[in-house]
């Protein structure tokens, strides 16, 4: 795995992105931002899942003004997502947004971006230049690939902000196509010092979207690229946060709660391992400590296959063996499988 790219650290409210800080997990609300109560509820739920930054859509004046009330009831920094109208960015800043996301493809004249940058600078609020392959501005030079056009669009905005002595910059270059996204990030990573927000855009429903996002995000992280991630899913945003942490845990980049090891089951299993693993997974969502828990389908191979698990259960006919670090510590009846396992998890 490559060493993490050195990036400039920026501060979004209380959260540091880039530098040596942990890779930050973020999400975006799916409520109507003007519906203040629903938006607060959703952000609070995201906070329960340890989401670290949240973005809200700001499609109009009412949504921009809603930020003020929303901010009062939440604990994590809030980023305002702005398209088309630069005045909404100014209002969002006024309302207390901790960060802005601008799409250079649709904000328009450089003067508008300049006006936003000056207002953001006054408040020390970072701006993400969020390029999307689907909404690229007209290419400056002909013959460029989509990835090159994305890099070019971002660089143009970055140079504009830099000319105003503004360097609280974060950049994203997202496409639905994974190789395009990877190519774009690899290219820009060598050209700028700013932290990178990585993700695959419009990745889809959890079934396919988690895979698509994981392939893209993990490849980049493995290359040492990425300071904050968002897994875009057509689902409740909590799924995005859960998936984000699972990616980081899989690459040993962050610890976050338990890790579930479960065997795929096979003809040797005498209990419904799929159901059991799902039940255990549900229970583990409530646990904070970084513990490795194994659910295995048979006593013959189970403990051996999961010997690096902290606590595990290996099932047999109506009974199961509990094990700790690969060593047997007890036998439990089928009706107690989940309870007994969780008791040991609690004691660990
Ligand atoms: S642990 Fe046992 S039941 Fe599970 S896959 Fe391995 S051999 Fe099959």
C-alpha cells in the first residue's frame, strides 16, 4: 500500500481534513433542507453512526436560510452544496455553513466565484471544488479525455481561488465510471497540495453501489490518495456512513467499532448461518469497541478458520462452541447463541 499523499490540512468547523488527520467519513442528507425538523433528525441519526461531516443541498433561498436553524441543533460540521446561483453560497455562509461545495461547471463567471471566495475567506470557511463528469464546463482544449477535462476544470477554479490568496481548498473529481475517476484523481494528486474528497458519483443502490464505490475509493486509498470519503448510495445516508467505515477498516486505515468475520456457510453447517450472522451484525452495530467477532458454521473448521477473531461462535447441531482467540471457552444451546456471544463481546 502506498504511503498517504501529503496534503495541506484544512479545518471544516471542528473537523480537520488532510494532513495527518484520519480519513474523514462524510455523507449528505436526503431530506428537503427547507424541512428543518426532518433534516435535523436525519443529521442526528448520522451523528449516531459517527458521520463526521454532513452536506446539505441548497437549491434556493429558503434552504440557505434553513442552515441557521439546522446548525443550532447538530454537532457535526455542515457543508452547503451550491449549484448555479452564487448568491446562495453567500447566504449559506451568512447562515453559518462550515464549508461550501461548488460545482465549477455551473456557477458561471469567474467574478461570481471570486465573490464567494472573498466571503468565505473572511469567515475561514473552506470551499470544495466539486467537479462532476456529468456537468463539465466546456473544455478549454480539444482532444482531452473526460478525466483530463475534469482535472482541467478543477485546476482552472483552483488557480482562480489562489489568485485571490484563498487556499482553504478541497477538491473532488467524481465520475460514475471508476477508471475515469481513478485516472482523474491520480493526475490531480500530483498537481496540487490540497486535500482530496474521493468518491464515485451516482454509484447506485447498495447492492451495486457499494461495490462500485468500494472499487473506486479503495483503489485510490491504496494508492495513498484521499483525505475524506463519501460513498454515494441510493439509500438512507446511514448506509453511506456504514459503508465508508467498512472500506477504511478493510484497509486498516481506521478502527471503527467491531469487525464481523462470518463464514459463507456450506453443506457442513447445521444451523442457518446467514440468519445468525445477520442477527449478530445487527447487535454489533450498537457496540463501539474495535473487536473482531466470528460467526462460523461448523465446529470442525470454524475456530481454526477464524483464529485471529477475539470472540467467536462455531455452530454444530443445536449447540455451539464459544471461542476466544481460537481457544474454546464454553458450549451454548441454540436458543442462546446470540445472547451468549454478545455477553462475551461485552466482557472482552
Ligand atoms: S466454517 Fe464450516 S460451515 Fe462455514 S464454510 Fe467453513 S466448513 Fe463450511
